[in-house]
């Protein structure tokens, strides 16, 4: 009976050691999961920040492109107006020449 009790006691201690090791492993896994979660959260925050910075840059570029388009339209309009003024000026010169020659239109 004593031998049987000693065997049971050794088995019980072995089981207790395995339970303790399992608890340690489980605790380490939980810590790793927590660390990974925190690391992933930090990565996510960094990605969000990068995304917002990208959006800001994109908005600035869109604004610059819009300004560029406005400037191009203004340039084209000014060129057209200059051509029209030049045409009117040439017409005025022709009228004066014709008037000078005695022909009025």
C-alpha cells in the first residue's frame, strides 16, 4: 500500500508539473498574443497616419493641378483676346488707309 501511495504521489507530482508547465506556456502564448496585438495596433496607427498624409498630399496636388488648369485657361483666353485685339487693330489700320485713299467702308 505504501509503495502504491508513493507511485500515486509521484504520478500526481508529475501531473502537477505538467499542469504548471502548461500554465506557463499558456501565459507565454497570451503575452505573445497581447504583444502581437499591440504591435499590430501600432502598425495600424502608423498606416492610418501614412494614409492621412498621403491624402493630404493628394489633395494638395489636386489643388495645384486645378490652379494649373485655371492658369492654362486664362493663358488661352488672353491669347484669344490678344488675337482679337490684333485683328481689330489691323482692321482699323485698313480703314484708315482706305479713308486716306478716299474709300470708306
